[in-house]
C-alpha cells in the first residue's frame, strides 16, 4: 500500500493472518489479523508470530524462514506451502487466452506447463470434494486419491526439469517447488494433516483489497 513519506510515496506492507477452521469442520471461529509495516523484512513476521507455534500456510517468501527453524524459542512453525502459487507459475506459461491478449502467438504455449496445470488441477478436483469433512476423513481421502497423483507429479516434474536449461521459464516454475531444502515437503504437508488446505486462498481473499500485502493462513 502507498505510504506518504518525505520525498514522495513509498511502498508499505499490510500483513494478513487468517484462521479459518471451516474447511475441516473445526470448532474455532474464523478470524483475521492485520499488521502494518514499512517494509517486508523477516523482522515483521518474526515479531507478529513471536510465541506462536502451529501451521503456517503461505507462499514461499523467504521472510518466513526463521519461523521454521528447529531452534526457534517457541518451537518451529510447520510450513505448508500454497499450491495456487505453484500452479500460477505454470498457468501463466500455458494460458492461451492470456497470450492472445498480449499479442503472443499460440505456439508459444508450453506443452510441459499445460500438462503440469492439468496434473495439478486433478489434485484440486479431489480437494473440492473435501470441504466441510472432518480432518480424519480428509486425510483418508488424500492418502487414497491425492498421494498417488502427487507422487506421480513429483517424478514427472523432475524428469521434465532434467531436459530443460536452468534458464528456461518452465524449469524456473518447476524449481519453485523444489529449489530449497524442505520445499517439496512443505508443498505436500497437506497429505499428512487433514487440517491443512491446498491453498492459502482464505487469507488471499481477506487481503485482496490491500495493495502490497502478504497473506498467510495459520492453524494452531
């Protein structure tokens, strides 16, 4: 969000933290907390969530990394990364209509990116049937239906990445899910915890009217 300052406006941040247990039929009421800051440094989430431990569902922003440290005073926060952010990187490379609007020819659509979107969408299709079920029921369905798709996606992405230059845009989209230690484990945390959702869209919706915001979904 714009912040008036000496010499002109600067970009400030509004951090959005959301708790919403309704997808897994939890008992806690929904809640949202907003924190303003002048920058997006790691100091901000460290202060906002000091003393808290739970599951943080967010994008792969590096400013959260201190929260995941094993030696954190309050104990490590569990990272659950958002699949919408990962899917978006492939979708932008497979969006025929979007390319047409930008004046790009259809042949620039990446078949690998398109296949990645299809595979990820199959996982989303399963998730749409799980809203409102309790955590145990969600977990059981994911173990039966989602895990095989995720495992297949994992192997396929790595095989495709091996064929590409590291500078290739599709390779960069794949690397978003693998490039850091623990990144893939954070994307697949939902397979082992029925409370975790596939995305942090609840937080995104709460922060969508706030320019330059960071949105996270927290689970105690």
